[in-house]
C-alpha cells in the first residue's frame, strides 16, 4: 500500500474532468492537481515552450512526493511524454492518448469513420492517428483542430449560444464531409462540452479520454503495488492563476469540502 497522492496536471481546468471518474473508481486515492491556468492554452504554443512548462510542472509534482503523475493534457502527452519519463525514470507517468487509442481500437471496425478533435499541436503531432493505427491498422481516422474551444471553456462559456455556434463552425463540415460516426475528444477540456456536442450531433458515438485513462491508472497502481488504503487526507488543487471558473469547478466536484486550493506560479506562491 502507498498513501502518497496521485499527481495530475493540465494546461488549465480541463484535466479536472478526470477527477470524478477517479473518485468513483478509486475512492481511497488522494490527488494533487496542477492547472496551468495562467499560461493556458498550450495548444497554440511552440513545442519547446510546452516542453519547458511540462518540465516545470512534473518537477514540482515530484517534489510534492506524488507516487504517480497523470498527464491530463493531450497536448503534453502528444509532444513530450517520452522526455518526461526520461526525466523522472523512477516515477510512473501516464499519458492520456494511449488509453483513448486502445478504446477506439477495441470498439471500432473498418466500417467506422473516426474523427479526432483537439488543439492545433495535438492534431499536428499525429499522435492519435499513430497510436490508433498501430493497434488497428485498418481504421479510418480523420482529424480536425478546434483551437477556440479551450479559451471559451476556460472563460466558462459552455452552456451558451456562442459555444454552440463555435462547435458548429468546426464540426458541421468536418463530420458531414467525412461521414464521421465516432468522435474522439482529444483534449481534456472537451468533455465539458460533451453534452453540447451530443445535443447538436445526436448520432455520434463519443470517446472520452478523461474516463478511459482511469483504467490505465488502476493498472499501473496494481502493477507497482501503489494502491492507497484509505488514509485520511485532503486533496490539493494548485493553479498558476486562481480563476473563478477553476475554483467553481473544484467546488462542483467536491461539493464544498475535502480539498484545498493553492496558488503556484513558480515565482510566487501562497495558500488560500
């Protein structure tokens, strides 16, 4: 048994979409989360910049004595997962793309038309296509960047006509031209607009990596003997900018108790 926390990080609040599934599957586990809300979005930045941010955050979480790090960011998982593992060879690091790729390969056939949406960097990397086709070479994969989604979600513009119009702007032609029947949400922010997408495109089967990654977490905890035995301790959520939406999202998950929110931007930090 190991009662140290599991570390999570994302470019912002999107990675929080993984937390409810983790809590349901593994209620004894404790979480230390970092959302880089001051520097979001990552998906339009240079790969070198993304790498430097990821190095800072993984070093910080390692110093917090986490037993594992879950990279709840598709952009980071697509660009520098191998480098992060080399930087912390004794710490299990789980990316979010491989679990989703396995789910697609297991559930789809050559008859399916699979769409992957994500940030510009994630789509340009071709990481989803490569992972899925390695597992199931005959599948039909189509990809589209949707760069406006993350900024709108970070601003809390979700249940709003602006978001619906933005979704239609990116997905109407993409889904129709390619006959998409299965859609992979290749960014952990996107589950926050999953209901919008399902309402606008009711025929789509949606693959949500934020839930698929829980299976990999369980497998890694089992493989390394790292399950917690229920020691009492609260969750900690760090952000580089304590936006109202970030705090509200955490309160919605925990319903007002069992967590601490903290500010950290690698130059100045304080607890709130």
